[in-house]
C-alpha cells in the first residue's frame, strides 16, 4: 500500500466516523430551531400553529413559537411567559356536554389575536367587545357542543386581531361560516377542537385541516386561516 493510499484511507475513516455524524447532528439542530413545535405551556392546553397565506404563522401558545428551540423552558416572547389558548370542558354523568375556548394567539406580523371571552374582557387592548356586524351567532364567545365518537366538536364564535381595532369587517376572525349572515354558500369553512388531545382541525376535511376566515365583505384581511392538528 502506498503512503498516499494509506493517507486517503485514514481521511475517509475520519470523515465517516467523526465529521459526517457531526454535520448531521448540526443540521438536525438547525432544522429544529426553525420548525414549528406543538407544545402547550403551563396552564394552557392548546398547542400548535395556524397559517394564512397573506401574513404567515400564528402560534396558539408561547411555548410552541417558530422562534423556539426545543428547550422546554424557552418560551417566546420570554418577557410574557403566560399567554396561550385554553379549552374548558363541561361534563356530566353522560360525558362531555360542551365547552369553550379563550385566551390569546400571537402573530409575528399582526400581534395579539384574542379568542372568545378574552376579547370582551380586554377591550382596552383589543377595542370594543361588541359583536361583528355580520354576526348571527349572537355572542363573541368561542364555544363547542357535544363531541363525536372520535372527540371532535365543532366550534362556533369569534376571535379578533387586536391591532386592527374596532372595524368589524376587518378585525374579527370567524371560526364557522354558519355564524355570519352570508352563511356557507360561497365559503364553506369551520374549525373543530379535538377533546381527546386538544388539537384544532376538522374531522372530515383533507388532512384534517380546519379553516377560519378573516376579511368578510372587504378586500382586506388574512383570508382563510388554516388550523392543522398535526
């Protein structure tokens, strides 16, 4: 064996045993640092992300932000570790009878999005808690009824993009087309909560993805907002 052949053999062994594994590990860490992580923070039982094609990602919980690392204590924004969405379950001897969702979502482009009763309780931050002009549901709460055999329960109600103030045709987010005066004829959309694992989506849609809507009768807004349980 020549000296050069021996040298190249040693180099290949070093690459195989040390350098390539190190590169793979580094690549994994980089990917994890940018991938959305579905994880609930203390006191909030909904973890995950929503997506709209106009403005991008929305986080349900400060401990599953796209800016997170996978360190459990690394919640974003770090100065406000308590925000998130929470589902309350009502039950009796027959099982779950319904419930509601409140709390906050965070959008890096749009800021705070209040959910359900949180909107009416925080008018200083999010403007008037009065119902949207198109509302036929009769409340700004975000509620659900009895779940199906797989734990899915359809949502009814609203959220609100706080930075867009009191303009009802812009700020409010509809979680179900049956709650607006126009109905579901043109845009048939809805979001469900799974009471088994506290994810948001849709039990029968492609990929179990549910859709909310922001924009109403104007040309301004996010359009469809996708809620993917995965």
